[in-house]
């Protein structure tokens, strides 16, 4: 039997002019494309550090399809689409006709027939966004808002924007530590990939062995593994803490949450080992007293809430750039050139 191979992410994510068409994963995108996203996001923040509102996507329709829970990601996509003057529809999946036996394919085709231009998709299955872009709705721009434990590309880009704006140093000069549940985290995967593409040479992954993926070497260049917090965190410029993804853990990976906090929780004594101006990040939702101490989450080195605001700018950039081809045809492209 012949099975047609799925296109690789880089082939499917770009149009024939090399412009972003779908945004499914960081893998396969060039430094130039990631920098374009960061520069475009930056252009949506004014000199007073406020997000702008622009008519770039007036007349376009963005549909939020969240098959899995979310607060920050769904709301910031909605805020981003509104700041670009798009129409936004939040589809209530739990109450949609899929619960009456309609297939996902039929639901999506019906939504497409309602004149959607962009689907923002979150799904618990790895590969869901790719599948929709490849085989169900290739003419709609598909933005992956998190698929299983695979990828969360807009989170990675908002993390990169936050690092760039807060450290004001080139990625080549930064030491970045990512701590916690690497195995089940789509954020860790996408962050590592974005850091590598942007030139970061010192990426430290800090976790107990039970929370590391099998064959850890797959992360490749520039990535070092530490099982010890004190060693891993020393002299780093950026710390990214991660939540333990209990919803994706089906057999015990930890003796207890308090044991995790004791060995891998970010507390003041450990933070003092990093550079004095080290920034602390977390994608949220955060479990205080498990992966991070409250005094750090609310302290002067925390940029966790800046990440949320930068998330709107990055999502504006990705939404606008995914429509670039269409805008160009209408002669509107200068509106998003940076
Ligand atoms: C992350 C996610 O959903 O993958 N959160 C987010 O998008 N803000 C991380 C998490 O759920 O822990």
C-alpha cells in the first residue's frame, strides 16, 4: 500500500515566495523568518510601551478553535486579532456539533464556509494543526496555539521577544536555563528550537531524569543537560520555569510535588547563583511553591506578566504575517513592513 508522505513543516508553512502561510512549529523556519516575526511584533509596541491598534486585518475573520483549556493563549489571540481590526469568533467546541457525532472535518469545512481566513487551533493531539493545514483546510491560514506535547510556536516567539526586549543582548551572548517538566512540555521544545535558530549557544535543560524525553540528544546543538539545579543555573542570564504537565503524565514521574520543589523549585538561594540581572520567566499557568517561589514570581527579576503583554504583540505579528500574501495582492503590504 502506498501512503502519501506528509509535507515537512517548512514546506507547508511557507508560500512560494517564502512568506509565512501557516505557523505550525518553529522547526524548519529560518533565523530570518523568526527575526521578521520579532521585528513585526516590536513594531506593534509604541514608544510608551503600549500596544497599537491598526486596521491591517479589517474585513478578515479569525476563528479561535480551542479543543483544550486555555486562558492566556486564547484571550491574547482574541486581543491580538481585535487590535488588527479583524472579526473574531470564539468557537465553543464543547457545545459544537462534534458532540452530536459530526466529524472534525465536517465541522471545520462548515466553519470555512462561514468565510474564515485564519483558524487558531489548540488541540491535545500532537500534529493536529499540521493535519488540518495539510489535509482539511489548506486554504485557511492555520496557527498552532499548542498541540499535545509537540509544539507551541507563538509561546516560543513571545518568549524570544521578552528575552530580546528585557536583556537587550544578542542571543549569541546569552545563557538560558529551562527548568522542569521538559518531557511533556511543548513550550520547552519550541523554546529550544527558537533559541538554537536565533543563535543561542548555551541552552541548559535542568530536570530530573523522569521528566526528560527518551533519547534526550534529539535537542542537539548548544543544549546541555543538568540534573542539579545549583550547577545548571550558575551565571545564566535567563531562567524559564515550567509547570509539571500533570494532565499529560499517566504514570508517576515524581515522588511528590514537595520533593520536586525541594530539588528543582526556583527559590531565592538558587536565583542568587545566576547573574544579578538574570530575568525569570514562566509561560503560565504557574504553580506557586512547586516550580517557583512566590517571592520570585512577584519579585523584581520576574518578567512573567511582560510575557503576557508581549504575547499579544507576537500574535498580532503572526496573524498579520500569515495574511501577508493576500494583503500584498490587495496592495496593503506596506502596512506591515517593518
Ligand atoms: C503552556 C501550554 O499550554 O502549553 N501555557 C500557555 O500556553 N500559556 C504551558 C502550560 O500549560 O503549562
